């Protein structure tokens, strides 16, 4: 496992979230105005610290004594909420630094989002804060809150109806509006927010730093995060590592799935490893759940808020109707959960307690239990005690809402699960909010839809699996004494040059030679062996097949000589401007499964390694796995197993088992090479790679390396 910083987290956060005193700079007497709402919230929430409104035009603000300047405030506030327009902010931030304020929030907009002038002002404010050790949030943000202390430093309308009083859910969002929406939805799902923060333009504090600090808080059970982009990969990786080490689930909504900023190199890798795939890789490596919808994010946060993660994928199903059992089983199969059957002893027990019901998993209890609620108690007990399921999902339709049966059902399930509260019991039901709340208070997770219930259980399982995996190795700096460090040319590289470079790092290729005459071609082909493969060699022709620059099945020396002449002639006709280094003569590769291995340099995260099955078909079917940075053997094996085409490598339908171990070694080698040369390699691709039968290794048949252009 990689080292995780043991520091108390980013500085200034304690003063920001749990301030002993607050100054509201530019405080308005009107609680409906942006500059008056935070003060209104503070008073309404019963904030226990001192509050100092700063307004040079008024003696009192919302019933509190006001001060003409921050300097006039009688103590040094821990936190300053700045409700001024952009033109007054430079002086306000300077005053905070001079006073010794620990943290500050800037609500105002009109900065980097408006153009160069706004960007310059934003950077200036950040510089003042950084030099003065002031933890600055914003600008263009909605502030933050800590419910337990009554500190509500926000003007978000999400808290108009009800101010959080303290819960285990933390929300951090670049978008204040989205963060407020999450808070609203959490409240509707009977989850209370403990911490909430909007980071806005992130002049000096970003989502990653907030996640880092929140993961260190003992009273946080789950972190909901939202971001449109990340500028500092190191901070994000550190934050996610801390959350992993502390076993704090992070449910992340990362939007913007386009490949903006991705390289335009002419390779399959460049199109397959867009920026969205990079975030998928980062989240997978650190055990983060990436939510694709807001509903999914809230559903999983709700499940995580109880702090119970199933130990595995075995799930029991209890229903009052066979149809709902089929629904749950179908969903479980889609999500990779195991609806395993019960052992015979358990089945016999079910037959004994409920002869009219089913005796296996899923278990349909039928309607007999309405006359004897103990059947429900005993069925859940059998599922857990004898079935040893990691979680149980029960489907009870609208019956829990029944005045006749509802309370009895709840008590029956509670008795059957009381000894197994270390495992999540999930109930699918439709009921009034107060009924749902009573079931939740009894320790159950409640969903109104089978699909959502199963998805939440699978999300919990994946979070648990993520915590069990070791953290990725920290990304090293390129250069130094790394044995895989190489010198690369400034311009494009031919395939032959790329092969020579990668072969020196340990990538296996078929025997080959670059020749510059027909005679050399005949001699080389005779020595290497027939049938041979011949390819034009030019750094300016990356796609050789498009100009007829590849010939297969060269049968003898005369054919090799003739093909040399033909290949060079085609290149001269199709690309008269191209630099031709000669012709590559190579041994025909043995048969095997085709895969693709590649690396793309992400502008934020650096080298991203990619594996796909099917060679060029990987792009067509998008059957790829990605990771950021260097991978070890175990992680490489997990990458291979993630692809749908993995079955073709493991003996599917009588096919020979491929050398998956050698393939994993190749991924380790390529990723290590990419990290060692991260400042010089833009794209690297081996396509196709032939994976031979088990024990016979792998061979890369084609290589592309695009050096990174020097940047000023």
C-alpha cells in the first residue's frame, strides 16, 4: 500500500467549519439579500459563537451590533463571510490577512468565469490569501456549513425550509446549486447533512482538499462529491487515498465526459482513453463509486449512511410474491450479485416452517404469513443464519403501509434480523413517509423500486471491495536514475525506432531488421524465415496499411526483393514528402489472441495505461480497461479480467488458454516505462499484441510512440 499523509489535513479547515467566531463583512439588514442571508441563517440555527456584522453604514444589522470595519471587531474572527461586490474584495481579503482571520468565503461572482480580467483578479485574491495563510473558499460559491455547531455560512436557498441539525453525510460540490440540490434530496431521503461546502471557482481551495479534510472527520460516514474538472491530480489522489485508508465511502459525480484536452495523436489509444476514461480509472483504483445520475448518488449515499457494508456478493431474496422475486433476481444478475441457493438443511427448515412457501433462494413466502408473522421472522433468520448471505433484500409491496399489518411486519423482520445487523437488510416497499421512517429507525434500508435496491446493494459491495484492495503506488517523477528512462527524439518516430526503444525496456517483438535495398531485403528475409512480413518504415506514415505499406506472407527471397521495390514505390507515390528510413522485414507472428496495449498522457493525471481485447476491434466495441500511472501485477490482472473479451483468453468454448500472466507482465512493463518517461511520451501503442498459448508469452506486432512536443 502506498503511503498516505499522516498530517491533520489541509490547514484552515477547522476554523472554516467549526469557527469560534464569525465576521460577516458587508452584512445586510435585509435577510432576503445574499449579503444578509448567512447572518439570518446563523441566528436561526442557534450558532453558539460570536457573530460580528461589518457594515460602515449601520449601527445594528438584524438586531446585532455592527462594526464599521473588520479592524474594529473586538477579537480575531476564525471565519469571515464576505458579501461584497468584486471591486471591494481585494481590500476585504487584505483586511482579513492583516487581522489574522483563519478562513474566509467569497460569495461574489465575476471572476475567472467572465474572462481574462476576472481571472487576473481571482489569481490576485488567491495570492493574497496564500501569502497570508488565509484559507479562502470561492469566489463564486455559496459557502459552507457545519450542522452540529450551528455554523451556517451560506446563502443557499436549500436550507430555507429546514437547517440541518447534524448528520453523518458530507457534501462537497463545485456547483453550489447542485450541492444545494443534493442537500434537499438527502433531506427527503431522511438523511441529515453534517457538513456542506460549495467550492465555486476554487481560487485557493478545491474539491480534493475538502474531501481530504472531510475524510478525516470521525462523524462523517459518506462523502458526496461533485466536480466538473480537477486541476491538481496530486491533491485528488491524496484525498482519495486518505478516504480509502479511513474507509470513508466517496460517491462522486464527475460530469463532462468529452475528451477535451486529449491528444490528437493518430492512434486507437488516443480515441479510447479520453478524459472521462481517466476519471473512471482513478475512481476504480481508489475504490470510489462514480455515480452517473443524481438518483444513483443519493441512493448509494443513503445506503452508506448506515455505515454497514456487505462482506460479499451473496444476496438472499425474500418476497411475498413470486413475480417480485423474479424482478429482484433479474436485477441481481445484471449487477453481478450472486443469488446463490440455500443448502439442503436450510431448505428443509423452510419447508418445515412454511409448507406453502418456496424452500430456496429466492424465497416466496406466499400469503400464509399474514396469519402468522413468525413465518417472516423465521425466514429471515434462516436466510442469514443458514444461508449465510451477505445481505438480504425483502419485497413487501405496499403491505407495510397497511394499518392492519404494517407494524407487525416491521416487528417480525426486526426479530429475524436482530442478530445480523452487521449486514444490510434492504426492503422494497411503498409507504407513507412516516411509515418509511419507522422502518428506517428499526435499522432497515428502504427503496420503492427493485432495480434501485439491487443497484444500491451492489454499490455497497463494490465500495467494500475497493477498500479491500491496496492503494496504487504513488506516481514517481520522471527522469532521475530510473532504469527505464530513455532519450526520445523531438519529432515523430518510425515503427522501427519505436520497436527498438520499447524492446530495450523489455517489450517482446518478433525478430526483425530494417533494410535499405532489395538485396538486403532478400538476405534479411532468408535469415529471419519465411513467410515474412514487410512494412514501409517512415516516421511520417503512421498508418501504413492506408497506402499499401504492409505486405504479408512473403514466401521467398525473390518475393522479398520485389516487395521492397514495390513498397518504396508506393510510399513515394502516396507520400512524396515522407521521410523513408527503409523497409522492416519481420518474422510472421504465431497465432494467438489479439489485444491492444496503449498509454496516453493525460494533461492532468499524466500517463494512463489502457488494455483492450480484440486489437483494432477494441475501438469498435469500447472493450477497454484503464488505469492511471504504473500498475503492479495484481492490478494488471484485474485490468485484463475487467474486459468482456477476457473469456477469449481463458479457454472460452474450447479455445486454448492464453498466456494471461505474460500479458499482465507486459502491462506492468509498459506502464512503468510510461511513468519513467512521462515528460516525453504523449502516446504509446502496441497494436496488435499476440497473446500465445499459456506459457508461450506475448509478442507485440506493431508499435507507435508519439513523443511529447516541447512546451515553452
